[in-house]
């Protein structure tokens, strides 16, 4: 299995509190992604990174920020969590060559109460 | 970014071939087509990808039309464990979209005994 770890795996937090999810890789891959998955919606891209300090928005980026200060870590922050951000969050990594696959983490289940 | 369209659900008898279609009519010449599947709430699992030519691996075959506007994933002998949501994805290849992976709604494949 690819070396990708998400933490925490489960979290319950209160509305209005800040939350940071971490994605850590040991593969030295260039690209990292954050997705959320809700019932009936499949996976939706929040943000992705194409290098250290290089990030771009996905289709559902409102309310989220990201940071990538080193190759191995990609952090997703909810500045002020809302109940609509209750979801399962997946991180993915991919090498820079085009003819390659992305590897996904096991997910973080976040509940905002 | 190229979008994909898949049927929401399909059925298949165990032991028979499962043929899952995908339309990606706006795909550009250097964008790859990827297929992933997701079982329950696990992280998506890579199946296969291709650019122009048909591809085959131990899991499946990928048939891409000559104009590249559609593709078909073939599971040659479906088993009950192949019941999952199957996602067809076009990987971005230009500018800041390079490496961007955008999922569609996917196809729920149900394999029956």
C-alpha cells in the first residue's frame, strides 16, 4: 500500500471551532488532494496541491483552507466548522508523471455538532 | 476541465462481463482517462487508466473510442466482490489543472448471484 496516512480518522467537533485534518505521505509525490464525500455526491474536490506552497481550489473550496509547507504534509483547515461540513474527507497523492495512478487514504470522518 | 457522464446504476450477473460506459466528450488530447472504484466507505481503489490505446491489467480492460470521447470499463468475469461504485475520471493536463482529478457521480454496479 502507498504510504499515505490521514489523521485523525474520526473527529467530533462543535460548530464554530477550528479543525485541522492532516494528510501525510512517505512517497515524495508531487500532487496531493483533499476531497469530501457526502451521501449522493460522490467525491468532490476541495483543494489540491501541485507542489510545496502551490495550491489551487477545487469545486467546493468555500469554508476551507489548505497549506503545504513541505512535500510530505498537506493540511486541510476548517476555520470555523459548520454542520454542513460534516462529511468523510479523503486525501490522495499522485506522482508528477502523467502515466501514473493516484493513491487514496482511508478517510477521516468528521462530525460537526 | 473535461467532465464525465456515467449511468447512475447497472446490474450484472455473477460470472458475466460487466461493461461500464463513460462519456467524456470534452476531453483534450493529452488528458488521461482513469477508473476507480469504491467499496462501502473505503478510500477509492485504482483500477486502470489510459490515454488513447486500449489497456488491460489483472483487474479489467479499458476500451477508449478512437475519437476519445467515450470509454468502457470491462470487468471480464464479475464477482459479488465487484459490487461497488465505479468512477470514471479525466485527469487534467494543462496549466494549474495539471494532475487535477475530478470525480463524477459514478455508477453503482450491483453484481447478482
